[in-house]
């Protein structure tokens, strides 16, 4: 049963973005785009989230915050980097305090280009992320099974 | 025997009914906001997903408390639909929420603690009115047993209009709807993170959700007791009341906890007590 694809909950974090992409992310929740049609809910809690939507190029102060948020999310999870800054650092990449892209700190699954990214692109990015999420879930279950079988084969009893 | 069937039917069917009610609720809410809204079965997808996720546990005690919460909610609902003693049901129901609060206190998260504190305040706010409702139903039907209350031929609502309105007020707290959704909420997910459920994830959060479905069906059943002399009117009245709750949820902003406490106690003190006082005066006068 693949419920995960039908109910992706999102955590949105602004890692020193200019707020342009964040406004577009929030636009997805408005009645015009209404992503709740697909069961997508914007949670403010990493422990309830499946998809981390992150904008901006990460500065020295929120590097630890991003890592912490990512680690608090239960598996399976995916990261969607939204906008040019999230992908490469964008126009801020030469700044002394900018790390230059989300993937310098945490693994990223989907990059949504644009400055700012359009709501349609963001929704498309999330839909792509759903496929990856499903893949990760099957892999996770496969891993658990392999472990279980290995334990049985070794004749281990708990 | 009838009671046992009622209890078993409740335990099996209440999650289905509760999930569907939640789905309809979300759909109507979306339409009120000019959106299309999620599919009708969305709440089931959500809970199904939660059971697929990794279970991140901060303290193992929290799982135990949440399970106890689920069991005692289901137990109080089962006792209710078995036609049991309403006072016992109310106490089992309260105990269930105490377990939820303990679960939230078991972890060391300030958000979870604020949520737990607010849940306790909610408990204080609605508890007097729930007990007064049970007392009112007893005064009219002469029995604390739900089975006798359902079998009554007296139009209870005509004797207890104040108690009914008071109960509807605290129902807003119980259904976790605005303006009294202070401990955790279906909307505004950024409010003190997620209140009492902040530290619950995966299957534990799924259990909280299922318990909430059980709880909603039980509360709607309680509402039905006011109209039990005529099942058709009863079901229509319950549906209208729930629709009104959704409407209030969408047109009001979240109040502060002081307002929730005052509203709960005002409902009990004014609507509930005055109604019961008049009722007892009429009864002594009539006899």
C-alpha cells in the first residue's frame, strides 16, 4: 500500500533566501493552486514532515539549523531545493557568509530552478519528489527485510 | 447482549465513520475557503502513511501513554454505545486525556510541554459542562444509563436547551476547532509547532489521530442523547450542529487560553447551571 504518495506533508524552511521563493512556496497553498488537493499539508514540524522544501543558499548561522531539521525528519524523506540560490548559491554565491547551495550541507533529491521559482515549477518538483519518496520507501522496506532474513539465517533469537 | 453488540460495532465502525467525518469536514472547510480540497478519503491516506513512516521515539514511555490514550478513548466510547453509566464514561474519557497529557510531558520539548499545559487548561474548561450535561440528562430521564436515555420518549432538548448550548460551546474545544484549538489544531500548523502532538511521529501520531476519530464519534453520540426521542430529528440535529462547528471553525481566529477557560466556565455556570436550576424548580413545583 502506497499511502506515502497520497499524503506528503511538507516542511518549509528559509535558509537565508531573499523571500522571493518563499512567497512562491506559500502561493502553492492558496486557493488558486491549492496543493491540499493532493493531500499536501504544510506542517511546521520536522517530525511530521516527509518533504523538506528549502530555499536560499544557507549562511553560516543556519547551517546547523538545516542539518538539525533534516536529521529530525523520520525516514523516508526527500529534500527539494527551490530556486537558484538553493541550487548553487545564486547571485549571493560570492558572499563571504554563503555556503553556496543546499547540497553542501544535506543531500538534495530534487532541484527546482528559477529566480524566483514559479508555483507550477514548485508543484512539479514536489510531484517528482513523490516518485523518489516512493523509491526510498521500497528500499527502506527491502533493507529491513534483508536484515530480518540475515538474522533468521544466522539463527539469532531475541 | 444488545450492549455488547453496540460496543463491538462502535470499536469496528467508529474509526471508519470518524475518518469519513474528518474527510467531509476537510472538504467543506476547503469549499468555505474557495478551494477544491483533498479527496474524501484523505484522512485514511494520512493515517496509512503515518504507519508507513519510521517511528522516531524520544522516550519509550510516550508510546505507552499514547496507546493508553487510544485504549481509554475507545473504552469510553464502547461503554457509551453499550448503554453504560454516563458518569463512568465521562471519567474514563477524562482519564484518556490525562494519558495524552502525560505522553506529551514525557519528552523534554518545550513545545510539547506548552501543548500539554494547554490541553490541561482545555480539560479544566470543558469538564464542568460535560458533568452538568450528564446531570441534566439524569434529571430529565431519571437514569444515568445511556441505554435508558436513548429509550426515553421525552424530548430532552426542550427541557435542556441551555445545557445543550453549553455542551455545543465546549464541543468546539473537544473537536479541536477554532477559536478554542489551543493545544493542537488541524489548521495553522505553525502554531507553537504542533502543540501537544509535536513530539509524536509515525505510528504514534497515527494512534493519536485514530483516537481523535473515536472521540468525535463518541461526542456526536453524546449530542444525539438530547434528541433521542426522535431518531430522524436527532441525526439531522447532530449533522446541523457539526456543520455549525465547521462554520465557526472557519470564521473565527484562535482565542487565547484565558478566553477558552472563561467560555467553558461561563457555558457551565450560566447556560448549564441556570438551566438545571429552572428545571429543578419546575420539577419541585410540578410535583
